[in-house]
């Protein structure tokens, strides 16, 4: 075991020494094909290095790597790895001249691993949320590499809320928790939250970037009652004897209870959102106050009821009296007219004379 560690340390020392002694800014520096390698942990690698374009020979070229095999063909060097299990490898391709001057290139190499799992939760929350409070969403990503290329996106339903990235530059797998603060409202009741972790590895990476989604959590938000109607309604003007119904219906979580706390002395009570009077009386005029409450809060609404007298019976009675007087006046006028224009033209003798003229005298045979 000690020997293996010593070999690894020695190879790393040689590579670091070489990296510090070679020139990466030379004009005719080695070229890798492909120029950048992105490989999944455990997959194979095949890269060709063109050590120089001109002015060097095979003996002056080389490739250094702590893992894999090299095959030289002139100034071309093929580097292959059957199964990449090293997270951080420095791969140098170089050429030298007679003065031991070295020109080299470092292969950009990324070994990645998608997350084992992604989970979402609200930090420190063990029950329902309350409207108007701030909470912290946390997205936990397990065993991902490199975490510096990871982007975490938080979602509310299908709407992206925000993104988070790590400042960790480790190339080995790590687990990390990403957070986002959210403010709750009653509209969040029943809403689904989730997150996704995506490795953004650039054009050399997989065509479909490795992406792992969390489970979905559904929130419960408690909020105080909110009236469906106005908080300060206009006065209610109604005619005596008509049907009256007042409503203080509201929504809330948990479901609210209703109490009509201020009523005129003769008004009926109610424990529902509606107060009903089938035939309102004048003495039921006044203020009606409804209190709506649940465990989160209370809201009250006051209705002012104005009862008007029903004048229709009085109008009908007045019209009836007027009609009766008119009819009585007509009858009296007709009687007076009859006496004045008819009875005044006859006397008793005229009556008897008229009667005698029309008496038939019987004839004796």
C-alpha cells in the first residue's frame, strides 16, 4: 500500500515538474484531437496528439499521463484509456529540442458523474406553511462531479423560480445543498414544488446534458379568511315586508366559522355565512356585523340596513276612498238631476187626467 502511494505521488511530482518546465505558449505547440475531452466516469477515451507540425522528430516527442496507454506513429501519439477512473488527470503532449527546451499542451479533460439522487424540501418545516411568511427551499444533490458545472433550477409548477450554482471547484464527487427563499401567499396552497440538477458540460459533453429531477412536494398554506364580497359594503335599502339576505361568505384555510355578533334587537341570529329575514320589519333596521375567523386570523364586515315604509297599501286605500267619494258624488248628482228635471214637470191633476183618457168603457149588447 505504501509503495502504491509512493508511485502515485512520484508520478504526480514528475507531472507537476514537467508542467512547470514546459512552455504552453510556444508557437508550434502540440495539438490534441479532439481538443477537449468530456468523459463519463468509467467510460473509455481515445485522443490523438500531433506533437509538432515541423522541425521535430519522433524521439523528441512524448505524452505523459498517470493513466492509459500511448501508441506513437511518427510525431503522432495516440492516448487511450479503456475505463476512465481518475477524476483529476493532467495529460501533457510535448516535443523537445537539443537545448532541452520543451513546448507542450495540456489536454482539457473533464470526468463527470451524474447525481445519484436529487431531493427537495423546505428547511425546518414539519407542518403546513402560513401565509405571509418566508421559507427556504432546499435542493439536495448527492454525489455529483464536477459540482462546479452543475446548475440547479427550482420550479413552482412549471414556472422556474430561480437557479443556483456551486462555488466548489473540486473535481471529485461531492454532495451539496442548494437553497432558494420563497414568500408564501394563499395562492401557494396546493402548489407543487420541485427542482432539477443539470450538468452543463459544453458542446463536447453529451448532446442531452445529464439531468436528474427531484420528487414533487405539494404545499399546504394556512391563511386567514378573505371575504368574497367588499369589506365595506354599501348600505342596503329595502322596503318593509320584503325578503332580506345578507352574506359574509369568505374563503380561508382552515375553513372559517361565522358569527353574527351585532344585530338589531328583533333580528334573528345565524351561525352561517348568510342571515335571512323572510319579511323584514321596520324595527329590524340597523347594523348587522358578521365575524369570520379561523386559526390564522379574523375579519369582520358590517352591513347597514335601511327599512322603508311600504306605501302601496296607503296609496290603494287613498285611491279607494277617492273612488268611493266620486261614485257617491255621482249618485247624489243623478238623484238631484232627476228630481229637478223630471218630478218638477208633473202635478196630481195631470196624472188623473192622463189616467181617465186611457180607461176603457165596456159596451152592452
